[in-house]
C-alpha cells in the first residue's frame, strides 16, 4: 500500500540540529528496500497560492489556506505493507524529531 508522509514543521519539536539531520541515511535505507517512491521539499509558505471556487467565482489568495505556525515542508510517497510499517518508516525520518510526520494512505481512483 502507498502512503504519503507529510513532513511538517512543529514548534514543539526538538530544536533543529544539523548533526542529527541524517536524511540521506533515511533515504538510502528506504531506497535499498524499494520503499521510497517519490518525495521532495516544498517551497516556503510565502510562495503558496490557494485557489477556491465559490458560487462560480474563482478566488485566488496568496499564501496557505490556514494561518498557522506549522506548515508542510515536504512530502514522501512510500510503499509499506500496512500502517504499522508506515509508522516505523515515518518515525525514522529526522523530521519526526524536529517537526512531525503526518501519514495518509493513498486512495486510488
């Protein structure tokens, strides 16, 4: 099953320590197992654009949908046998310490 891991900032996380940011090791371990399918960083929230359509009118606003101190910094799509395996993969991500990881199973059309 495929899961999307939303890599989020979180002001309650551990202070960022570059020495503890072993993202290359995380990617290498998943890649060697064929578990990492795709992922990337996202531009800052200041570069976001939100689009809505209400009563047939297109509304475009600069910035994210919600005003919040937390924001999605990146994402990864992984292959896991079940939610327990996806939780293990997410827990090994450095941002699980410095921020938080939201896990969502995909819902194929």
